[in-house]
């Protein structure tokens, strides 16, 4: 009689914001690993929805996943996905992003970031989800002067509504962990960039302005630095959490190597072969002057070790950008 081997059951992973920048890259890697993936995204028009649709249609063309156009602030629509699929893990990346836009439309942040996260936490409780992994942000560190930013630092002084909503999601997730023993991991991302990125991010915005021959604005007179983190490194930080056991954890996922904004601009100029027209402007409310991630905790617990330099990362972005927008 032939012995039947026990096959390990595939985990079903829900990725919210799966048509977004980080979400689509995570979906691609999960599909390559043979995971069962369910994707939710509302394809809103915060930036051109064509890019989101192209991520699904072009970037993820060889991937198999179930897709639902759902707004996470709509509890009834969201619950239908949980009724249809036995979800094991939630990776919650959907959010209203952007510091500056939060000055113009604060209600979008309340709906998506606060209510949307609450809806997912309620469903995680109701359906006894194994793990809840969610995106926070380096913006929660606010005006902290001590560098690099550590997960142990105080995060009680947000300088934008976006940052305040991200801090709120951390607190809500912590409460659900304490109340319902839900394993939770919050990820504070530091200036993620790369191919298929977000057009509202500075590097992408500068590329668009260059293509149109327009002037780029450098706030704080260009005297800013960011811990730019390449997208593949970020995904390398998320994936181990699918296999690790944890209770409640917050992790910085950054490059541990802040770079001046002028260097990023110079690299864009180098790889596009143009000189930008620049306008120096005062500091913009809500913007952090510098960010820098302390990543020893992520290194120890997740084996997180960023590999891609800013020069290599910007080169990869420019190559993608030229191909996507058909620039010779």
C-alpha cells in the first residue's frame, strides 16, 4: 500500500493595497513562492489609477491571485471577502499615503487609515486570523532629534495628520493584541523607492517634471536627508514575518544609511542624462528634515540586511521609468 505523504497546507494571505507600490511587489514575491494570495484595492484616484491597473495587468501578469475592488472603509464589502476565503494572514498595506495631501484632505486619512484598519482588526478577531502584519511609517517619529530612530523612541509628537493616523493604527493594533491575543507586527517603512513606485514620492515626481521640462521644488532649500530604502529590501523584511512566531512587535524597515536629497537629485540627473531646473523653497509644514532607521532589531529577529545602494536603486528606477513611459 502506497504511503500518503502529508502535504503542508498553503497559507492564504490577504494583501490590502495589493495594486499599490509595496503591495504589488509583495504579491509578486508571494506568488513566486506558491502562496495562495487574495488582493484587495480600491484603485482610487489619489494618483493616476492607470499605474495601479498596470501593476495588476503588466507587473503581475504571470501571477495567480484573487482580486477584489473593495474600499477597506466599507465593512460590509470587506466582510464578503472573508466569507469567500479562509484567510490565514493579513498583510495590511492599504492606506491613504502622503504627508502633504493630509493638509488638503484630512478626511481621506480618517476613512482609510483609521476606519479601514479598525474594520480589518475586527475581521481578524472575528475570523481568528493567525497573524496581522501592517504598514506604519517612519513619520511617527515626528520631531525626534536623536538619530537613528529606534523602535524604543517616543512617538507622541506627530507633525502631520498622516503621522498621527499611522500612530493611531499602531495603538489600535496593540489594543487588539492585548484584548484578543492577536499576533501583530507593525512595520515602520523608511522612504521606499524603486520601479513601479508612487508618483507622489519626490524621486518619481522629479522624473515626471524632468520629462515635461518643468522646474523641481526643493523644500528647506534642499537641506534634507532621507533613509532611502529600495523596494526589494523592504519585501525581504516583510517575508520572514510569515514564518516567524511573534506576539506584538514594531520593526523599523529602513536602509540605516541616510542620504542627502541633493545626492538623489544628482543620481536622477546622471541616469536621465539631464540637468534639472531647481527652485529652492522654505521648509514645508509636516515634512521631517531627516530620517534614519535603527534596524538592529529587524536584523536580529528577521535577518533583515538591506543590500541595494541609492545609486543602484535609482539606476533601476530610471531604467524602469524609461521603459514604462517609452523614453528613448
